[in-house]
C-alpha cells in the first residue's frame, strides 16, 4: 500500500525537487509568444513561424487531474515547463508538477521529458508521434524493492482534424509501477467500506508474477472556440491496464478556458467509473480520499 514516510532524507529530496521545479518554471531565455499551438500532456507545443522557437509555461491548479485521476491527493499543485519546436515539426520539452507522496511513495514531484514530430497533411489535418518519459525522483513502489519505481515510458500517437484530436498512449514499461507485489511492484487491493480486502486488482488475484507493460489509453478531445479567447472543451478516454483489468476505467471531462491579460484561466469537471481500490482510493493515517470520482478543478497559467 502507498505510504508517506517523513524523514530527514525525505525532506532533503523534497527541497531538491522543489528547486528543480522552480528552475523549470522560471524562463531563462528569449521565448516566443506567437505561433500556432497543438496540445501535449499538460502544456502546449508551438508550431513555429521561425526556424527555432522556445516557449515556457507556468501554472497553478486547485487539483492536478490527469486522465480523470487526481495526482496530488486532491490538493493544489504548482506546474511548469519548457518547450522547443523546430519549423520541420520536431519538438522537445520538459514539464513538471508537484505531486503527493501519499500516492507515490517517497516522491514529491512528477517530471516529464518528451520529444517527437508534429506533421501536417493540410491546414485541417495533422498528426503527431512522440515518446515520453515520466519520472518520479526518489519514488519507489516498495520500500523493500529499491529498483521498482513509478517511472513510466510511453509511446504517443495522435491525429487532429480541425477541433478534434484523437490520441493513443502505449506503455513501454510497467504502467506507473503496477506489477505483482511478489516482484516488488505495487499490486493494489480492492476496497470495501473504506477497508482493504484480500481481493487483488490483478487478473490472477495475486498469484504468479504479472506486469502491466503494454497498457494503453485512448482518448478523444474536442475544442470549440466560442469567441476570441474563450473556448469550451470536451474529453472522453479509456484506460486499459494489461493484466490488471480491475484498474481499467473510462473518464470524461468538460471544461472552459478564458484568456485574459496574457493569462489562461480554466475550469474543468471530470468524472470516472474507476473501481474502489488502493490506487484510486488512498487511505493514510487520519486521511481517506477517493482520487477518481467527480472532481471540479480551477487553474491559471501563462505561456511565455
């Protein structure tokens, strides 16, 4: 089960991660403000008018929700990153967010590094192929298995037609640390009446040694511009976790975004049908939170 241990070494790691995050969200170079944008996980890639374009983004959200699941124990998160785009369509970037050690043992930050290629068939039809490495510095799925981490590698494939985007994410490693506990991974148990049961979320109910490599997430996103600077968005996605079917779920999101004085203000409502288990329902000493239910989140961000 995920725990949150407080120690001197943990405090040093949190301080180090905070310094890294601060470095990510403070622009340190000439950055472009103009260009056509295409979305990535939590920020924007720029399709540059010039040959080389650098951008930065910084944001604050009342709850970091990714694919319908809160990543920060239903608390606010600081986020930010840098992106580089070449006029050929190639891009590289990094992005980070504060997270909760209640969910990701011994971790206090998520750090993404990604790259790929954005292409166009015409002005309405585009495509993307990319790779992403999701790292949780210091995070371990088990205190007794130091080599088992939450870190995840993903292949991203996407297509865009006007305001519609379809994307598929394929997991090249274990899906966020999920694997059999007898191999040192995190194998959630189902929860009934706020109590963990002996019923595992794995397809073989804790027998054998399973991994979640090859899991996939398919999503559809639609953005509609109501007026200049005002958009509404809709999202539907389905996560399939290989060998851990009880962790699979579908999520939905409705959102509205308003650009004002250079800032982007967002309001989003998400809902999932995630089952009640130790991955989506974290119980710690004195606290009990479901992370995949109905969530309303406010955010403010700025790109440079």
